[in-house]
């Protein structure tokens, strides 16, 4: 017995991977929800509380945030800089022996938040933006941002003793200066005019027009005069001349039309509750879809609302705009299979029937193809080809120049679809859960596809501003691949999530007594 | 450094009833005061083994050189960000102490000799992480190294089990307890870009207890 124990001890000491324990960590080392900019891929390391920039050739470095921890990241309006909501611990107790966060008495510890603007891996500006200001609308030049609280977002974080739910904030991207403005309860939608001089901010029962250069409220529109009635905007668009704002209201079949020149509100009674609005700048027409109505309306004249109505076989809830066309689909219902092409110049409607309901849809850059991921219609395979297809994820490619649509069956749920256009040829790059390949589908002949090997299963794919694609993998230590679609080459960087693995959780920016 | 010392010791002529050279195999248990070590090992200890050789330079005082090395590791499970599943990887360290110091032997009993040791140390650590073999695809592997200076101070007792060659050669067992401290082992990864990327630090100091089997001649 003793010899056995001695032998096992010696074996353990000699093993390349001694395993004294199985340890469960509370937080992931990194988040595959990365942001790809032209200078690299940015990723949050939740456990270490760091932000890393990952490049090709297995290079990476941590971005200095002056001791703050990143909460969420996103690209700015021009896809040039990174905007990071960060927070850092503050210990009210100034005792010099308090060095680590865990040393601070619980009732003396709180967190402060700010927004860091990062360019080329360096923090270039910091703004006093609270963490709950997670919704962003960018002015057309990308230099002015209007921040508001988006409580529907996954990145929604609330901290701090007081939150003003009527507030929006203007952020100057160049300087980091912020200015708060009270606009109405729970602002939730923001539209900028094409010249960026006016912002329309929609709140509960209230709409304001803000003069962007002076950051002051220029016009106010109460959507109701009865304080007991709550009117929540669900969708909104500006007319092509920026004169009118059209607002759909949650649960109501009325369309509000706000005149920004001659201050007035008109209401247009629609045939149902609108689900989505979209305005095509090329034709100057506004498309309206409905939640439960097999109909699409097109506003062809905004001064006095003139609508053209088209009947559909099935309700379409979502709109994707191309140049002079709208593609409609239903993302809500399980038994809808139609993709509708609405040519906004000729006002022709073309119906494409897919085998399964549409999950997400995107258009190729030249507008020739609509590429849709299809979700399973049933949980169980009830047999036959129909049952096989209905119970599986799929990919549909509709040729918008013809009536052709092809529905393919996918091995597993797609984790991302990106489109590549090379000259006259377009490809869809499809990543699937658990599949160590990236599938390249020729959109002209969707049955023809090729596969490129990936080092490990993918989690997300993103288009890079430089023309390539970055793929974040399901890898605990961090793994990102860089795909060059011109030659199909893949470079992988891995291991960056170990940054800060053994770092001490020190109190930053500390002034001791 | 160790091999020439052993060679010299084997070639040297022993003094009558005096042992000039010493060689011992050691195994230790060292406490780790850094709480981050608990990520590496289930217990807050490190268990290295090694070799010490020495030569007497004056009555009772020997210069010693030696090393000890040991491995520790864990399997780490981390949740994915969406919390839907769990992923794992192996983590292991190899921690080696090289020492150069002096040992003084106090006169007490013929077979029982108290010792006091003080030594400078050079610590070298390798930190490796490798994604769990259960993961599909090409696993990510990382390797980081760190060096740090330190010291060790200890006291112990040697017991002579047997004599040979007219008591010119002693076979000893011994133990020594004390404290060892290295400056922080800073795991850098500068090869991963123009700017330094740090995995973090470990402070591998703590009390130790060493058992040894050796000879003096």
C-alpha cells in the first residue's frame, strides 16, 4: 500500500500536467464578443478586468485603462475608434495599508464609471459617462454621439446612487467632453438629420428636437395631453427631406407624423399595428410592415401621407433596405416562410418561399442576393425530407434578379454569416456551432460550396474594415483567427486571455492619507 | 557547478576523522503564502526535490550549492461568457530554486549535528497553460517564464546512521526547517508584441521543511 502511494506520488511529480485539483473559476477569461477595427481585434478579459488588442502573428497587448475594468465595448460610428464603458473600484477608507480591493471594508467600497475612447490601442480620451448610458446614436459625421439608457440591451448595467431616467448625453468623440440634457422619461430612440445639425429624441409620450451645435432643445412635441396615457415609440424614421418624423407606437395602429418645420403633429390611422418602418433615401419612400397583418404599405408622399398598400400571403415584420428595394421577412412567427422583394421604383412585389422560417437576413453588397439563415420549424424530425429539413437550421439564398430561391440544410445552428464580394462573384461565409470549418457558399450556385479548416469551433465572425474577417473561437485561453478572403488564408493568434491571470486586484487611482 | 563539485569531492583525500565534502538528496515541503498559488495547487504548499553539495572551507563551515525543483498543477474550468457551458484547461508550474550559501555545523553529539544554513537563491518558474484535451480542434498552449532572486535561512539536525572507512565517511539523514523568500516572479510575455504583456505575479516565499539523505566524507 505504501509502495503504491509512493509510486503515485512520484508519478504525479513526473507528470507533465500534475493535477492536484479541478478548480471552477467564477468568470470567463475572455469574451468572444469582440470588436474588430482596422488596428486589431479588441476583447474583454472579464476575470482579469482587462482589455486586450489582438493582432496577427500571435501578437497582443493590454490596453491601459488606468486601473479601470471594461464592462462593454463597441466601435464608434466610423469604425475607427473603440468606445469602452469601464468602471473602477473606489475605497473611501484612506488607510495606507489598504492596497487590494479585498482589503477595503465593504461599506467603504463603491464603483465609479466612465467611458474610455481608444485609438490604436491607446486611451485617447475619457468621459464621465455612467455605465447605464449604453444606447448610442451617432451623428452622420461620427464625431458626435448621443447616449441614452437602453434597458433592452444585454450590456445594460446600472450602478451609482442616482440615475436620471430623463437624461441623454452628448459626447464629443474628439475631446471626450459630455453634456447632459433632460429630454423626457426613458428616451429610447434617436434620429439625426442628414446634416447632423438636429437630433430627434423620442421618449415616453414626448418627442424633442435638439439643436446639436448648441446642445439645446429646439422643439418639443407631446404625443398625448393625458398624463395617464403612456405612448411608447416602437419605430421611427425621418422623411428623405428631414422635414417629417414618422413614429410608430407600441400596441397602436396610429402613425404619428411630426412636422419639424411647421411645428405640428398629424396622425395617420393605419390598418394594423406597425412592426417596422424604413425609409429608402434613393426613392424617398417609407415602408411600413405590420405585426399580424399580411400587408405592406409604402408612403410615397410624406407632405400629405399617401400610401400604397400591397397584400401579402403572410405577415412580414422586418424590413431590410437595399438600393431602391426593400426585402421583407417575418422574424416572429414559426410558420411563415416568405421573403418578399419590394422594388420601390417599379413597386413590383416578388415572393420567395423558403423551406423554414427566416431567422436573420442580409443583402449582398450589390443588392443581387438576399441571404437568410433559417430556424427550425419543429423540434422533432417527423420523417421524410420535409421533416428532416423542418427540424434543422438552414440557409436560404434568394436571387433578387430572378425568382430563384434555394434553401440549404445546415449541420448546426449558424453562429455568423458574412458576405464577400470579389468582382462579379459573391460568397457567403457561414460559420456553424461546433463545426471546425468555415463554409464558403457561392451565391450564384448555392449548392456549390467549399470548406476552409478552422483551428477550433467558432463563436463569432466579424467583417474587418480592412476587408478581411475575424473569427473568435470557443477557446478558454483565447483564440482569434484572421481570414483573408482573397486567398482563403487563415492566421490564428491564441493565448491572449492569460493576460493578467495572476494579477493582483489592486485599488487604482488611490490617494491614501 | 554541481558536477565539478561532486568530482572534486570524489577525488579529494579525506582528513582523519574530518569530513570535508558533503552530498545530499533532498525533498522538501514549502508553504506558499501567496493566495494566488491556490489556483496552481490544491494545498498552499510546494513539494520540490533536489540535490545539495558542499565543501568545508573552515572548521564547521561549508559552502553549499544545490537546487530543488518541483511541479504543481490544476485543471481549471471556466464558464463561457453566456454561462451556457464550461470549458477547461490545464495549468502547471515548474518552480526551481538554485542556491549558493553557507552551512555551519555546531558541535554537540557525535551522531547528532545541529546545522544552520543561510543561502542566496535564484528562482526560476515556468508557467504553462494548455487547453483541455477534451476541447475539439487545435489547442492553445502558452508558456511563460520568470526569474527572481531570493534567500533562504534555516536550521536543522543531521543524524549519522552509519560510519565507514574508519569513521571518515558518514551516512546521514537530516531535516532542516526555515524560511525561504523570493522576490516576486513576474511572468511576462513580451514576445507577443511590442508592448509588455503580463500574465501576473507569484510570490513563492514561505516556511519550509527539508528532509535529506546524504553523506559527508
